[in-house]
């Protein structure tokens, strides 16, 4: 799998394109400051076909784990 960032707005928004075996998929993350030094992250991706849902769920989990590692290092 390979990806390319298409839009980066510091502390607001990330948009990236993933090249997957079944085709390209755009994903995005919108960030918002909350009270108490917290940040809300809203992730968006197209709904995959039913037979690919388990794989998409696993990939989303890996993405969130990666975000957690980056945030822990800050």
C-alpha cells in the first residue's frame, strides 16, 4: 500500500490518497481544539463494499494506532 498527502492544513485538516489493490481511496482527517487541551479528530473514508468491510476496519484500526503513536511522541 502506498499513500500521498493531497492537502495539509496545519492543525486543521489532512487529506491523503491511498493506492489499494482494489483502487485508489481518498481519506481525510479534520481536527478541532476542545477544552482542556484535547483535540477531536474526525476521520472520513468512502464506505467499502460489504465484502471489504472487515479489511477496512482493520486498516482504520492501524491508522488510529499510528495516530496515537505520533501524538504520544509530541
